[in-house]
C-alpha cells in the first residue's frame, strides 16, 4: 500500500510537472505571437481568447516558471537561484540609476497634477517619456520649454503659444514642436524673439483662457498665439463655479503596489520599454483609425454621424456650443488686449479635414468669428494641403499628431503671417 501511494504521488507529480511545462510553452508561444503581431483576438464557439499586451502572458509565465523551479530544485538550490536573481536585479537597478536613460523617466501622465483652476497642469521641473520615446521636460514655470526669466531680455520679443497636444508636441521632442520651429524661423529672418510653448495635452477653450490669465500674461508676452483644434469648440465653459470647491482632475492615480514599483528605475525602464513597443503596434490590435487618414475617417467621418468630432468639423454640433466658444474667445482676446498684448488665432486641422471641404465647416466658422471679434486669424489647412502626401504630415500609423515636417509647415506659415501682419515690433539681430 505504501509503494502504491508513493507511485501515485510520483505519477501525480510527474503529471503536474508536464502540465506546468505545457503551460510554460503555451505562454511562451503567446508571448512570441504578441511580440510579432502586436496582439491577437480569436473567437471560437462563443469563447474569446485574446492577448493585447505583453504583460498578459508574462503575468502567467513568471508564476509558472517559479512553481516549476520550486518543485524541481532542492530548497538550498532554489534559495540560491532566488538570491542570484534578486542580486542581479539590485545590480541592474543601480546601473540604470547611474545611467539614467530616457526610458527610466516617469511616463507622460506622471508629469501632470490636478489643478483646481485648470483641471490638470504640468508639474514644474518634472520630466517624463512619451509613447513614442520622446522626452518631455517641464521648466520651473510649468511649461514644456527651456527656462525663461520672468523679465524679458532687452530687444527680444516674447511670443507665448497656448494650445493642446498639437501645441505641446505630443509624439515629438521639444525642438520639433511648432513653437520652437517658429522661434527658429523668425530668428533666421533676423527677428530676435523667444517663443515659449505653453501647450498642455487635452486642454480645451476654457482652459486656454485660464492659462492666459493665470500663467501667460504674468510673463509679459508681446504676442500670444492661440492654437485651436476642432475639439476646442466643444468645451468652452469651465466645470466649476469656484476653484476652491473643485480639486481638479488627477490624470495619474497609481495603485499602492504600482506606486511603490514606480520608485524603482528598473521597473520604470521595463514598463516604458513595453509601453513603447505596444504603442508602436497598437493599430494591429483593432485601432484601425490609427493606421492612416482613411481609417481615421471611418471613426471621425460621415460614416459615423453621431461622433462628436465629426459633428464639430462638419458644423453640425449644437448651436449653444458655438455661442459658448465665441463668447470665450472674445473674452480671451479682450483680456489679452487689455493687457497690451496682441493675439493671433491659429487653426490646426485634423488629418481627416485635409482636402475635404465638408469637414472644414469649423474652419470657416472660426474665421468668421475671428473677423467679428477683430482678431488676427490664420488657418494653416491650405499650407498642409499644399503637400502631395498628407500622411507624411502625421505620425501614422503610430499616432495622429503632427510629424516634425507637418509641424514645421505650421510654424513656417505662422512666421510668415506674423511678419506680413506686423504683429511684433521686430528687433533685427543683424
């Protein structure tokens, strides 16, 4: 009976080991498939099997390998392996801290904090890495820019640019954003100026106004550029009556465990490397609109008439939205003018608007409103449409924001408009 029990335990253990081996092989294959394809989704007989992220198979693979090691090795050998792994991780942590590569920087949301007045804002003197590997560095004033003194340099005109993710430069490094390219264009034209990027991802019209009043005008700009995107028309009324009664929006709320891990450079490095890879190939996992302009039109075009972005671009949004936006823009311009600051409103189109007259109804609305207010206006759409290959102006298939080339065209058209309209008291550097 004793021999029979031993045989049974031995057989059960062998079966368990083989099942573990099978599980390890399966999840290794899944991991390889995710790496090669960017993810998959299979439905069979009402059962759906999917793996859209690298950590999905890894979450199962690591425990399986650990269990297999524990039941295979002696306790002494097992502890030796675990100790070796921990030691190697500690050494790697130290190396990464000394090396301090961009991938060890916080992720993009971590450079934001809640703001009672603005909903969220950039954290002064923070830095992080974007989804495409671009580096984000925030100066002491809370702008994505180099340091600037509050007092302007003599003979140097100051331009401050307010806007959303297109102005902030999502997907590109600072030198490739259109505010910094604008600065180079003007200085090459012997116009001595500094251009400060005040863009914040996700801001709408009410936040642009709060940014102007609270952070921009105290810096005494000579010219404020307002970069408008179509969705700015949709949200023009602030969501609070008194900022003291509203804490704002926390874009980054880590759970306790992940919050602890975020203090480890190695963990941050691995997480960011994984996120970069997944973002690069996310269009393979069902994000069809990210493949290109035509795919994006399926989501933001006539085939989806209830989509709010389509309704805004085609001029079919509720009338009160137009009224609210017009009122806020007028207040924006008046506030700047009362401070002795000129304003240039620049419309930046989404890729689906290029070459499509119907989708440019919002452009015409904005031009009309600016005319009624009496503020300078520039629609950069025609300048982008002068390019034969629209796709080269955007970061497709990875992202829908502007490439350095597209942002450069925007910057050049703004520079020409500033010179043509004489919006600055130009200082020659020659």
